């Protein structure tokens, strides 16, 4: 390559006039000016979607809650019933006629188990007790005499401390004609008898009952309804 290839040109300078370019595209839209900001004390309102403001519970969730509420109610009732039966009252049914005519076969009773935790049985009380010869069984009898009393029976007539017992609740046809005693009731025991004197197994046959075997006092016969009675 020779040096002549880089020699400066001897032609005078040429000037070109450049015209503005013309385009077929539409003119650009003007850039909008920003709106003025709201004053600082102007409250802003935020509109949330409707589904975000309302929490809809499904039918299954509501049903589940209702079931749980029902279960809680039943459990509470069972606990209260257990406490009442254990410490307060008990429902019992009469089997047999040893307390007739005061109580008949299949009568339903409410027994107050708390009363003898606070006081002692008294003569005349109708009580529910464990059968001394077989504590798995329970009897209903009437208290005739308490500890320290002397009981004597002559031809079916009962005497406590030589005083005739007022037992008008025993019909003549239900009376017995046996003799028993006299015998004192030992400390902590009670002499009990059935109102159906000639059809009752009681203290005349198996002796007085210890207080710890007396479960409670019969307070109410609630069935049959027509014969309901408070004792």
C-alpha cells in the first residue's frame, strides 16, 4: 500500500442542508400533568373487596359447632347428675309390699342422701338402707326406735320405752301378732320395721341397723303421678 492513498483532498469543502424528517405516524399525545395531591387533612377511603369484609362459614362448620355445643351440654348434665346421685339424691324403685299400704310395689321414689350427713335418722322416717345380711341388697323401711331406746312388741303392738307407738298408718289387716323383746337398741344403731307388719323382713328378724347402712331418707314418691306424695 502506497502513501498516496492517504493524501488530503484538494477539492473545496461541500456543505449539505438537512431538512427536517417527515413521518406518516400520528403525533404523540401530550404527557398529562399530575393531579395535585390531596390536602393532608383529607381522609382517605379504602374500599376493600366484599369477600374480604364478610367471613362466610360453611354449613359443615356451623353444624360441627352445634354438635359440639350439644355434646358439652350432655356432658355437663351427666356430670351434674352423677354429683347429685353420688352426694345428694337418688332415684329408687320399690320392689315388694313390705311397706304397703304406705308404699306399693313399683312405686318410684326420690331419696335424700345428704340429710343424714347433717343430722341423724328420727323415729317415723322412711329410709332406704343396705340389708345387713347382704349389703348388695337395699330395703325401704320405717325407723321405729333410735339408739338407747328399748323396744318391746306384745301381740303385734309396738312399745318404745314402754310407750305405745302411734302407728295409725298400719291397717288392722296388716298387723302381726308376734311378741319380741324387750331389747335396747345399741349405740349407733336403729330399729326399723316395714309398715306391712305381717309381711316384712326387718329388725325383728335380723336386728337393728347401723347408721352407716342407712343410705338416705325417702322424700318423695313421684310415680304413679296420681299418688305423688312428699314424706
